[in-house]
């Protein structure tokens, strides 16, 4: 992963900067942490599952033995937990200049079978997984912008925000709200010099898809054949699922000073699945 990062950025391109990644113990979040470390940033990551977080940190320390790294179990839906993480991160690494809001997952449900509690849970997850970390870290980001000349927030979102699916009605609606929230925060935070952007993810390899693969009907299919068939069925022009690292590269760009004149925008990471210009 370090080689991939340094093919786009110098190994010390983000030296002296602190990045924070929520949901950083697996998938796109972990891939983002790897790229940030590979570019010389100090990184604080959090996740709800302490065991998974510990395993991720052990792997990261193996790859980047000299990196400045801090990890803490944290529930992003608990404001007090997030504030404690922000304070501990700053004490360990210094104030953050990059925040990646990555926590969250999808809910498969239709309008007919989504009850009030499920709606509340889904909207709460999608909004407050962004609101709580942003509130907690915004003072650090604004202060570091004055020091470093750039500060950023990047929110991992889904193509569902613009292209809803009826079998994911609650998630689609919540994702659309997050799209709007990113734009609102970008406008409000611009006078403080804090940029806010997002990515819109299509079908990316994840634990969810691996679990579906394990439960496949045709056990003779390997992952390549199964995921290729899935991509064909979903009409993905590039003919495959995305990789976590491919989403992470877009996050890295938006978080870094390379995107210093970009705010309120989203990058499509869907392999051409999007039907929107």
C-alpha cells in the first residue's frame, strides 16, 4: 500500500500533518489510514470493536514501524465518546488538520418493511456519525488551517445519495441528506478555511460482499467469477467491484492540499455505475 501511496505523493508529502479516520479498523477506512501513513501523516483512528481495532493497529505497526499512530475504541454515535477521542488524539499526536468521516453501513429494507425504529436508527447513524466527529474536531481543524494553510473534512458517502435503490430506501434517503449536509458544512466552514468534500461509492469489495459470497448458491464459483457476475448483473461498465484502496485514493486527494481549491464537492467512485453527469 505504501508503494501505491508514494506513486501519487512523496513519502513525506503529509509530514507534519495529523489525520483522523473514523471507522478506520477495516475496509475503506483502513485503506485510507495506510495511504495517509505512507505519505508521512500522523494518524489517529477509531472503531467500535476494540478487538478489530487492535488487530488493525498491529498490522499497521508492522507495515509502518516508525509511524506516528494513535487508536482508541470509540462509538461515533456517542458524543461524549467522540469528544474523549478528540482530546486523546490531540494529546498523543497534536491537533488534526484532516478529518475523514467514514463510519457507517447500509440497511437493506423497503418502504413497506421499514418501521419507525429502523428509520430513526438509520437517520441517526448516517447523520450523527458525521455530526459528532465534525463538532469534536472542528476547533482543531480551524486552528491548524491558520498554521498549515489547509484543513479538510472528507465524508465517505454512497452513490445511493443520487441514485436511490428501492430495496435500500432508508439508507438512500439518509445518504441524500448527508450529500446536502456536506454542501452546507462546506459553505459554513469556508470562512474558517476548512474544506468539506465527499466521495460517492458504488459497489466496493467489503466484508458484506464477502459474506454474501460465502453464502453463494454455486459453490464452484471463485471470488473473481462471482464478483464479476455481480458486476455484470449490476451493469457496472468497468465490469468489476471497486477496491477499498481505490476509494481511499480519492479520500486522500480530497483531504490533502492537492485539493486546496475544492470544497462542497463529491468524487464518484462507482466504476461508471452512476447515471448522473
